[in-house]
C-alpha cells in the first residue's frame, strides 16, 4: 500500500530552466508549496477565532 | 526585600524588572493571535525539538548505524524531514513577520534575533548536509570547498575536513542556534506578539 507513495530518487534531478535561471523540480515544488501555505494561512479561518475576539472584547469592557 | 549590596541581588532585581513572570508565561493572548499566520513560529520550534531529539539519537549511534539499519534509516529520515519542515515553517514565519512589519513597537531586537537564527540555521543545515557520509555530501563538500576558497575562507572553514564539520554541526552550532532561539523567544514574550498593521492604535 505504502509503495504507491514511494518516489524513486535514484536518478539525476529534473531541472526546469528559464534563460539563466535554473531550479530543480523538487526545489520548485517546495517553494510553490510554501507560497500556497502562506496564502492559505492568511485566508483560511482559524477555529474559534470569533470566540477569541468576543473573549478579548469582554475583557476590555471589564477594564 | 532584595539585598542590592550583592551582585546576585542586583542581577535578580534587574532580571525580575526586565522579565516579569506574567510576560514570560502568559495565560491569554490577544484575539488577533487566533490566526493561522501566527502558528508558524511555534511550528518552527516544534520542528526544532524534533531535530534536536533525532539528532541526539543519530549522534549516539553513528553513520554505520544510520546507513545500514532499519531504525537508523527511520531516525535519519525523521532528522531530514524535520529540517525540511523547520525551514518551510521558518520561511513562512519570516514572510508573515516581514509583511506585518514585525519590528514595530520597539521589537527591532526580536526581528534581528530572528534574522540571526535564520542565518545560524542555514550554516547548521549546511554542515549537516556535508556530514551525511554519502555521495551527496561528497558532492556538496567539494563544490562548497571551491566556493569558500574563492571567497578566501577555505583554510578557516574547510568543508573537506569531516571532523571539523561534525564538531561544528553537533556541538558549536546547535549551542549558538539554541542560544539565539531562546533569546528570540524571550524577546517575543517580553515585548508581546506583534499586532496586525490594521489593528487600532498602530
């Protein structure tokens, strides 16, 4: 079952080139994943975010 | 109450004045911290803990073990994937803090210690790659040797000297990085988490 997830890395890396710029497919995948994670972190709602805001506003009212 | 005639009393008084226990271990956080972008600092710390734990195991057993045994392969992989996640989380944390100008509100020292931790991590990661004792590490070390020679520091930091690289990776650099990270976290706790730019009062 886990064999499906295996990636054979026993060969030279695949490179993508744009003029003088060159990056391996593995590194490009990680960079694009980081960009995706960053954008998702900005826009995905955080669990209990509304409750946290309510809790803080109640605390500030008490003060 | 504090005896300020002795240096221990003066250090204690100065420490308690600068680092109040309520700031170092707070029970509540501001509402804006309930956002995914504020997760990546602690995620980086979690990856660092996994790195240190798996690294200690590798240090005890040695290269013959991590190249040949099943458990060795597993712990070696945990160490590799911890460092991959460590850098991914740290870079996303860096992007988040850069775009919210996290040096605002007298937090410049926090920002600078974060930058220092990033550079120390790169050097620590690099020495890790050249002590894998495989063809990959040979390739990286010989290529880096040319680079370091070209900038004139090849004799001081000789990447072909595996003993030097191992000692740097398992003793000096973790101490330096650990010290910077602890300093960074203490500053975050002391100054508080930076609010978003559009937060009132900023």
